[in-house]
């Protein structure tokens, strides 16, 4: 059942899935309003949503042109939809002016409240925080009602499963609960009532699933994500105050954004394509010259934006691992192509040196340990081999020896990407490299070519000291989950398994 759900949600980009989720919440709200289950006029919900989404979309396009920046259509639409769900849908001249102000502030925050071209705050949160301070119009967070709760939770769980940030969201919910209990006790408020209100008539679930997890304003590593979630969760309960100043959902998130910006890499580049290199029959390397130098660790990834017409359901953004090493002057990404591929992939094939491309949100925990004595196993499948190209090229350039076994699975010999790098590492650094080939009628001449799939028996056979090693797994989501499962079955502790969700795969 879960694999079927994963297959469906993997057909959409993270951003497009979020768009459908938010539209779904507004659609449900519209229907409930018709039947008087929500105390808002259905016409007002519809019109306010159209105003906020339309204003966000057009203001974003204008600002993108002014600042000569690539723009993500989905991002502006998402912000407008979020505003529609947290600002009271009441019509009237003053309310419409409030809608336009909130949309304008949200879009402007992405271009003006920035450092090194990286925006600091969640656009919807900073917009309603500023309107509360200025025109004294605040968000009601009307989406946080009991009747909408099942829809918020079900869709939120699907969304978090897609983006693999369950640890951060769970930390947020736990911290919010403990904070609610703590402040209820010191304020002499009934704990049961406070918990009930937190669950059934607050913004906690919508904030946690939708706004807390926004990639560009949340930290890039799991530990920092947990701290970020704990900060926002601690500040969320309505009883939290400093002297006479009380927090609100948007203020708690804005404060968390400040922490996130402080601890996160502040990288945004506009790279120029130098060349495309075919690395397998269905994969290619795209090699770019960055417009400025920046530091990254081997194995990290970035979010890439390619504006293009007729964007399909997968949107105009993707996450790709940097296949290049920090020791190289250019950056490269490895991309697999399919027949009848997405509009994003088609636009990639058409890239040239004049194309506008943006890369930001440097992130990832899938990096080598600091201790060079730690024994490692790299398991890669298909184009999921890209982080290992980055790591091993780095070791070659630094002439740094590590005890590594690379297990690389592909269909045929011609499907092995970066083989020249891995064979060099075998010769020069003593890295053990084993190629597992799953195709038919194979003619295997070299002793490190093995017919068949990587599985538990093969791990035990070719890596006899597997219990002493840390395993890295990179590939499709199903490949990563299956490999992790059989490693646990043969006794490898979970703490010795690191997996890379290769979100740029599809």
C-alpha cells in the first residue's frame, strides 16, 4: 500500500504536490462552507483565494523582472494559497487592501529581505507578521479548525512522506505539546483544555506540515532541523510571552527562520552551462561555471531552477546532488533522462550557455565522516552514484586514503557512470570497487564485475567485516528502502546506515 502511495506522489514535484494539497484544503473549505460547517461565506473563500493567489503570482513576476531573477511559479502560487488559508476570508474594501498588502509583502520579502540572494523568512509568515505590526491586520489562521483537521493531517502526512522530513515535524509536535503543558501549568490554566485547544483549534498542524518544512527557510541538516523545529514549537503556544509581548504562529516561525538563516549555508548562484557530456546511454553530466566561488562538502546537493514555458505537474525545480568535487573549479550534476520525460528534463536538454539557471539551498547530511579511519561501504544504483563521484574525486585530488568498499549496481557495463574515476581510485587509493550487473547475456571479463543484484548474501560474501562499517546508500527511493531493510535484517545497526533520498531522480 505504501509503495503504491509513494509511486503516486513521486509523479509530482514537492512544490506541485503542495499546490494540490493547499487547493484541496480550500476546496474542502468551500464545500463545508456551503453546508454551514464553516462559519465563512463560500463565495468569500473563493474570491479571497483568487485575489491572494493572483496578486502573489503577478507581483512575483514583476519583481522577478525588476531584479532579473529566475522565478518559480509554484512558489508564488503556494504563498498565495497559504495566505488564503490563514487570513480571514471576509470581503470588503479594507479586507481586499489587506489581501493585496499581504501578497505584496510576501513576494517582496523574497527579493528585498535577503542576504547574498538568499531570502531569510517564510514569505507568508513575514507578510502577516508585518501587517500585524503596521496596519494592525493579523492572520486568524482559520485553517486550524476541528472540521478541517482530518484533511490537514492526512494531506500533511503524505506531504512529509514525500519530502522525508518526518523527524523535524515530529520534533515540532512534541516540543509544542510539552511547551503547551509547561505554560499552562505556570499560568494556572487547565492542561487538558490547553491540549484540546492546541489540537482542535490551533494552527499547529498546518504550520508544522506546510510552513515549517519550507526548504529555503529551514536548516539543511537533520540536527539543525530538529533544533529549528524545537525553537518554533516552544514559542508557538498562545501563553508564551516576554513581558507584555506575546508570540503568534507567524512570529514563532519568523524567529525560527532567523536561527535557520544563521546556521545554514548562504549560497545562491547563477551558473553558466559549459558543456553536456553523455555518461551512460540515458544519462548526462551538465557542467557549469558558477558565477562566484562557494564552499560545499562532497555529497551535498542543491535546488536547481530552470524557468520554462508549459511547465508540467513536476514544476520547474529539482534537487540534484553535486557530482563534482569541491576541488574542481566547475560544478557538475548527473541527470538521467526518460522517454516522454518531464518538461523540466526537456528544458535541460535544450540548455545552452545563454540559458537562465539558478541553484540555491545547498544542503545534505550525506557526507563522509570527519574521522578518516572510519570504515565505509558505498552502495549506489543508477544515477544515484553521483554523490560517490563527488566523494571519491575529492579523495583522489587530496590523495587521501580511506577504507572504502564501493558496490555499484547497473544493468550493463555501458550503464556504469564515472567508471574512470572509480577505477583510478581502486588503483591509486586502494578503494575496493565491485560492479554488480543485472542485465542479460553479460560477458564479464574483469574480476570485479559480478552478475546479479546487490543483496544481503552478497554483502556478507564480499564485505565480510560489514558489522564494522558504516553504510551509505544512494539511488531510487525504493532501492534505498529495500537496501536499508536487508542491512538491518543481517544485523547492521541503524546508526551505521546513512541513506540519501535522491530527490532529483525523477
